[in-house]
């Protein structure tokens, strides 16, 4: 065993076989302690590594919330844009069909087909008074 100046032999873990004394009594001689003043409440020790880990976790959580909100709003805006495009297409389709109906209703083909089917032109509207 190497000997270093200032090093003490730790005998507290193993019993001293020469003296037979219990380990607690021979480990270090009793020292006279000065009376300590009334103790003040001790503040808990704040560990910088723990604070840093908490800051990293909090920043990560805030980042994830921000990211989910951003992605959600982007998805909603894309869906709204697609719905607006679909609305414009449907409006154009309705206008096109309305124009086709008007064009075909004015043609003479409708009157010819109605005569072939035996349809007659309706008389003007008659309003009857109830007694």
C-alpha cells in the first residue's frame, strides 16, 4: 500500500484486530466542538445541472406546442384554400349549366318536341274568387 503524506488509514470499515475496539470508537478521536449559534433555516441547494435540464425540457415543450399550432394552422389554411377553389369551380359549373338550360329552353326544338308528345300550351293564369 502506498503511503501519502497527510493520508490517514480508514479503519472505520474494518475492525481493528489488535485492540478489539469497535470501529466507531477508534475511527477518529472525539473533538471538542464549539457551540454553534442557533441555526437559521437552510435554503435548499439549487443544482445548476438540474436547472439547466428543467430549462431544456420546458423549452422543448414550448417548441412542440408552437410547432403543433403552426402545423395545425397551415393545414387548416390549406384546407380552406382548397374549399374556396372548389366553391369557385362549382359556381362556374352552375353558371354554365344555367346558360345551357336557357339556350335550350328558347330554341324551337322544345316546342317541336312538346307537340310530338301531345303537350298543349297552357292558357293564361286564371284567378278564381272563392264564395
